[in-house]
C-alpha cells in the first residue's frame, strides 16, 4: 500500500516510481534483522541501571542536539544527517522512554506508597522529554509521550488516589499555561491553525486545509470496495500520501471493507499485546509490553482519526504502513522485544 501511495510522488520528485519502495524495503530488511536479534535477546537485558539510563540519556541528548542543529523542515528540526543516512532520534527516544519508565516502575514498586517514588521520577522524565520535543516543534510526539507515560503510570500499580491527584495537578498546570499563552498572545499559532482547519476542512481547500480536504475526497471516493489496487486518483494530489495519509489511499483503493481490515489488524495487535503483558512473568516485562502496545495502538488510532478529520492534523504516521525508514526499523525492533516477552511467557507455562 505504501508503494501504491508513493508511486506518483516518486516519479514527480525522483523520476523513479520505485524510489520509496526500494528505500522502504531496505529499511524493512534491516528492521527484520533487528526484530530477529531482539526476539532472542532476553528483555531483562534492559532491566539494568546502566543500560536503561545510558540508553535514555544518549537518545535524549541526541534529540536535544537535533532540536538546534538538525535538518530544518517547515520550521521544525526533527531529523539529523550522518553521512548518507538521515534518521529521526525522537523515534528512538520513544522506545528508551518506555524502557526507563518500565525500569523505574518495577524497581520503585515496593515504595509506591510514598508519592516521592511514584510521582517525582516520572514527572521529571516526562517533563524533560516533553520539553525537548517542544523545542523540535514535535507536538504530536509530545501528545504520544504523554499518553504512554500516563497509561503506564495507571497500570503500574500506583495508588489510585495518588494517580488521580497527579492527573489533577497536570490538568491545572495545563489550563494555567493555556490561559497565560492566550493572555500574552504567545501561543503556538501553528496549533491554532490546525484546529481551525480541523473544524472547517472546506474553509481553505487550496491552502491550509488542502491536505485534509484531499484526504476526505480520497476516503469518500473509495465506496464499499474501492477503486482497486493502484487505481487511486487522489494520490497524485494528496501531499504525504505515502506517509501520514497512507490510510486515505487505502480507503480509496480498497474501500470501506479494506479499511476495516486494516483497523481490525490493529485491534487484534492491541488485544494480543495486552495479553502478552498480562501473561508476563514479572512487572518489568508487563510494563515493557504494555508500553509498546500503547505506543503502536495510539499512533494507529490518531493517524486514522486525522485521515478521517476526526482529530486535528498531528503529523503522526501509521505504524508499519507509512513510509519512514527510522520508524519502521524501530517498530520492528520493538516487535522483537514483544516476541521475547511472549516467548518467556510460554516458557513459564
């Protein structure tokens, strides 16, 4: 589907309709090797103070560096170039964020009655990650990290009263920040623009709402069974059709039925992911599997909602379907970790 969605843009940008396909296949090959390796690497390897902290700090510093010296694309710096290779450090930061959260939660669990051990470490880490992503103008990643972090805190065994107090404080802080931004006139204008575009996708179909408008046209023209594989018309006009809006092309070419199959695949993935987490032989494995499941599931949900204009445009890709070498390799490596947790569940039985 990524090949079908990218063919027109490959011809237009590189005079090669197979450009994106070849690039993605290379990343998929490396990703499968990583998945195979991590599936046989005992996940307890990450349950080590030095490994967990060094991995997190290294990826955090790399992401921080990228925020100032990375490749500038539309005012956002999310990519870094090393020789012929370019990659997105924030994708790797999501994984190390899950690992460090799972590690601290599993170690501090016996002390969770003291809020200092179940609130402060997570608040500091989540706040630091959110800060560096804001510096990159990567608000979709901020949202994802918030969802992952809060969800992992909820299932970690933290006392419910402590958890809801934490949520209340975060909500109050968010409201105060919003009021300050509105009063000072220093809010994020690009966020408000996207919200306005979401409310009325037909307000500026040749300008700010062009992407959303074309996505809706693509989805609507698919009908029940679609136009057929490779027969999309909107992929010649829809920007990022191979990336953030690949789901719209799926709807157009495979129709409602094909789109529901994709949705069902992600639903089954989420169910199996939480089943693996529930069967894990220890708290660290449970939190690791749950964190990865929440990450992939949340990304899929928001990407599909954006394509259907059920949520403002966030720039979140569809896991495994969208073009992006860094994301695909890391997601496949995460699947290897999930497979290892699952394998050890079977051994326990």
